[in-house]
């Protein structure tokens, strides 16, 4: 009786338990559509780790409370549970299971499930959660790509500033050391060689100018000696005539005409008109000279002055002396030109020597300049390589960001949305009913054994249901010794436990038959 009552109570209790439905959605981890050889993604890492981060973002209190309010979940529980307890219960009702590939062990998909008491609401909540996973994954990847681009943009700006600074240092160094840079070594050597050759040419020109100056000085000295000798000889020939520095010989007019007449007679006959003219002029000149000499003796100083004036009129020119004077003048001019040329060459030589010294000094400083230039170039190349690397990474990150925005990268796709479940997953009513019945049976047996033990009686076969097969009979045993009582009681108890079960099994088999 106890067993029947308890079994009925357990069945009624199981029937009164609320059903729990489970809806499940399958989300595929879709791989990148564009080969990674062409576009490298900026979002990397294990899908499992990224799913854990996305789950933490989705399972926030604000989002879960929004879902609870939207779908009116846990209406009964809200009456006696706190907000933290509701959130904890929803966390327990949500489950995520990963499905890995059997080849590479990578996560290819995951199952998102939610349990609740209303079948339709459970499906809607599951689809909502799946959509949140898809949206959160796309947003997270896009944000991470944009953050990468922003970071690379800032780094690129800093690299550009550093590169500009290095360029300015190199430009300033080249400006300050222009003419003594390592790449100008061949030019400096060529300049030094040409300056040396030019210096040799100038030195040769100076030597020639000095030789010309010496020769001109010698020629001038010889010409001046010759002019002095000619002047002395003319004075000897003139005998009283005065010879000027310019080669003019002052002698009587008649004597001058005699000289000219003798020269003409050497070339012409006496009948030549010019010869006859000169003869008449000579005769008149002699007559005038005789008259002047007589007048000079009678008149004194005044006549002497007129005679002197007349003598000046009879001036003749010495061609050799004039040529010598002209030669002296020409040699003097040439000597001045040579001196000026030599001075100019000396200045040019000094300039060449200074230029050679400066060029040699520049060549001597080339090793130190080259060392400084190497350090500057090394810093510049490092900055340039860093800038170019960041530029390439920024361009690649920009392309990857465009790929993320166009949904061509790795993404989550709901391939099997949650459907309204038809049967609840909990509770398992048949199992619970059987468990309750067995528990009632066990309790009834225990109570029955306890009552029988208290009465010191056992069941007889007359109390068994009709048709029950008798397996054996225990004959009456006299209990002479009280110490055997526990053994007899144990045997009786064991038989009493087995007999009802055997009777039930026999009845069930007969019914089936």
C-alpha cells in the first residue's frame, strides 16, 4: 500500500514539474574569402580565444538584462531572486560547445544553446544570442583593424618626422662640408691634379717672364749705352754743335744744306732740280751767315741772340740716335709689360698655392668627414627603412580593414538557426517516475520489515496472491537456543524480500504471455 501511494505521489509530482526546452543554433566559423598571400588579415589568434573574448563582451550584465527584459524571461523567479541571481541563472542556461575539425584540430563551428520553459521564447533568445555573436565578431574584427591602422598611422607620422629630421641633418652636414664630402674625393683629386698642372704652367710662365725681364733689362742697358755713344760721336762730328737728348743736332744751316746736297749728288746729277735748288739755298745761307757774323761783331749781344735763333732754324736730325731712343722707349714699355705680367702671374701663383693647400686640407679631412657621414647615413637609412616598413604595413592594414568592412575576412555565419523545440529536454518524466516508484518500493519494504520485526512474525504462503509459484518451504524450527534467533530472522527477512519481488515478476510474465 505504501509503495502504491508513494508511486502515485511521485508520478503526480513529476507531472507537476515545469518542462524545460532547449534550442540550439550552429554558427560556422567561415574562413577568409581572399587568399592570405594577397591580403594578410590584421586580426590573428586562435578562434577559441577570440570566442572567449566575444562571450565576455556578450555576457555582460547590461546585455543580458536587456535580453531578459525584451523577452520577459524568468517572470516567476523575479519575485524572489535578486538581479545577480537572475544573471547567474541565465549564465547557467546558456552553453557554448566547440566543434573542431578532425584533420587540423581547429574550431570549424560552435553550437550555441539556451534552455528555458517556453519553447518559442527559447528559440528566439538563442537566435538573438547567435546574432550577437556574429555582430560582435564583425565589430570586434573591424575595430581591431581600424585600431591597427590608427596605430600604424601614428607610428608612420613619427617615423616621417624622424626621417625629415635625419634628412635635414644630412643636408646641413653636406652644406657645411661642401667640397670635402666622401663622394667628392675623386673630384678633389682631379681638382688637385689640375691645380698642380696649372701651377706648373704658371711657374713656367713666371720663369719665362723673369728671363724676358732680364733680357729686356740687358737690351735696355745696351740701348742706353749705344745712345750715349751715338750722342758723344755726334758731338765730336758737329764740333761745337749741340746734340739734344732727342737726337736733334743743332748746326749752321749751310752745313746742313751741304750734307743734304752731298747726299743728293750721290744719287742725282748736278742738273737735277732739287740739287740746283739746294745749291741756291746753300749760297743764300752762306751769305746770310756771313752777314750775321759781321753784324754780330758790330752789334754785340743782340746780334748773338739773332744768330742763335738762326742756328735753331738750322737744326738737323740724327736718324740713328732717334732710332736708338725709340728702341729704348720700346724696350722700356716691354719691360713694364713684362713686369706687370710677372706680377699678375705671381698673384695667380699665390692663388693656386692657396687653392692647392685648401684642396689638400679638404682631402686630409676626408676620413673624419666620411666617418661622420657614415653615421648620419646609417641613421637616415634606419629611419628610411622604418618609414618604408611602416608605410607598407599601413597600406596592408588599410586593405585588410576594407576587407573586414566588406565581410570578406573570417566571419561567423549562422548555418543552422535555432528552431522551436517540440519536446522538452528536462525533466525526464519516465525515469523520474520509475525512480520514484522504486524509492516508494524501497520505503514500503523497509517499513514492512520494520513492522514485522516488531511483531516477530513472518508472512505465510496463504497471504501471497493466487497463482504465485512457491519456490520452497522452510520447516518449523524449534528455537532451543536463543543465540540462533538472529540467523533465523535474517533468513526469514531475506526470504520475505525475495518472495514479493518474485511474485511480481511471475505475474508480469504471465500477463505478457
